[in-house]
């Protein structure tokens, strides 16, 4: 939802949606459209290439001349192929979407084709808070022989492990008391590499959400945090963006 809301909030009025043609892609386009509509925009086109398509040219060539922004979701090698071909075709529509499309594990391969992409997620390695700096120090030491960037999946694993660690310690290892163990999980509060984490009364995971734009930093594409939503609640309604924040357009 947020990924569709952001381009509408930036002032774009007519969107083309791109996502792979399977359940996750179909649902992504539904959320993109709802967020974009709620921000005052209209989706003029939905394109769903098959998973693993070697050539996106036939879809890129269909982009409506009415569209003023593209909202996209691809993963892995599909994301790399799509962005590079999108750039090769000289398409000038700005790109918004799920940041998995430009995940830091594939970003070095995407290179300049990923520049300008705007999205939001709970974690980027470039988040400038003390908790992340401490985490990156440990991460880099552990991966010195094969350097790589941590991703949002890394954070998810970190939170899951830390939550279990907290809950097990709270019940003093007595996992036979399931009610107490589940209560300890629900009451977990953590200081994570992405900031404070807790569950709300509906068991939604609550932590900051970071809006980023890929920019060139020291000669390479890098996610640059441009806004922070301190407590992001994952529901289908307009989020409270920071006062005075204006999205790049």
C-alpha cells in the first residue's frame, strides 16, 4: 500500500504497474493501486510479465503514453533484467515500488539502472542510527572473507531470534507453559538495528519504516534514507509522513 501511496503523494497522477504474473505479483498490484488511488492518482495500466521472462521489451513497449510514473515489483535476477532493459529502452518515467526490486544483494549488479528508484522498507544497511552501526560492525567482522550487505531479510531473522531469546529467558526455559511463553512473545520489546520493535494489540510487528531513494554515493548506487516513519502500522490507510517532508519529483 505505502509503495503505491508514495508516488501519488509525490504528485504523480497516472501510473503503470509492473509485477510478475503469480500470486505475489497480482496482490502487489492490488496494493499498489489502492495506495495510489488513496493519494489521488489513477492506475491507467497493469502489466504482468511471466516469472523468469528473459525479455521485458514487449511489455516495456506497451507503456501508455498517459502514464507519468511506474510502480514496480520484481525480485532477484528478474529485477536485474527488468531494470537494465527499462534503462536500455530509455524510459524516463520515474520508478517507485517494493524495495526488494533494488535489494542491496542485487543492487551492485543493477548499478546505474537502479538510480532514482524510491521505495520504503524496515531496513537498509545505510540507516544511520547507533544500533545499526554496532550491528554492521559485528556483521562485517563475521563476513570479512565474503563481504555482503545485510538486507531486510537479515533484520527479520535478527528480530525472530531476539524475540525467541527474550521469551525463553522470560519463562526461564519452561516452554511447557505455552500460555506464559506466548504472553512473553507478545510483550517483547527490542532495540534492533532498525530501531525500536514491539507488537501491537493485534500482533502486528511495529517498528520504523524508512523511505529511501537510490542515489549515487562514492560512484555506486546506494539507498539513501530520505524520511523516517517512527512507528509504522501495517494497515491499508495513509501513513503519517514527517511534517514538511516532500518526496522527490
